């Protein structure tokens, strides 16, 4: 990801969330919702937003030697952002300027990869809404486009409500609902018209 906070994602899937089709067999992505953070000619990077990890923020703060006295913040679950680089953290949050290594996803969502945002969250001075994920989903040049043609994914516009306000277990269903279809009507695999 770019370190320039002025950068905005590009590509036709910019500002989109990927929804795994019901037949997705890969356990990393079965019934997943993944927010695309970058899509360009080199590939795509996304953060899965509906998989809880075994870690809490308190454990992450401890590993980073960051003090946090707020038990409510410390008990927040960290997400599994994807199978690539599971030791790297990503903070999806409502827009706040001033953090290092941030990019704007849309007017409502930013992603930051620097430690300063984690320290601000621990101090109770972070973004109004946020989630933290370890790891990311990555696709090489043309790989995601190929998977889209094979009907592995649906896409909907990125939605702050799904990201920050919808319960983890309901994010997939809510994202599918943005398509205006009943999830029970979705066949496991897509076809071609």
C-alpha cells in the first residue's frame, strides 16, 4: 500500500466490498466480506471484515508495549484480515487526518497501517469508529478479475454501516442484502448470460 495519505484507490473495484459466493470453498474466504483497499494494474489488496481472530486489542497492545487503561477498548476483538502477512496490522476507521501511512478508501473510510493510530486508540483519542485486522487478502495482476469472471465474488459499494455498526456474524448477509436479493435465492455458483 502507498504511504502517501493523499492517495485514493483506483480501478473499477475501487470503493467496493467483495462478497464471497455461497459455494466459495476456500476456508479463508467462505462467507466472507472483504473491503478492497487498493485495486490497480498490479493487483488488489483487501481486508476481510467479518472474521474474528483469537486476539483482543489488549493482547495486541501488550505485544506492542502500548499502555491502555480502558478495559472496554482492550476487550475489543481483532479481526483476521486475510491469509497474507498475518503479523501486520491494519486499522480501518472513520476519517481522521494526521496519522502516518493512511489512505482514503472513500469519504467515510480510511485504512492506516502505522503504529500511531494504535497508540491513539489505546489512549482513547483514536478515530470515532474503527476496527483492527491482522493480515490481508491479496491478488496479483489479473487474479481478482479472473475470480470475478468465475463468479467467486459479488461486489457492492463500501458501506460504513456494515463495516462499523453491523454485528460480525451479520455482515455477510447485510452485504448481500445491498444487492437487493434474498440470500436464500442465491445459487451456490454463478452462470453466464
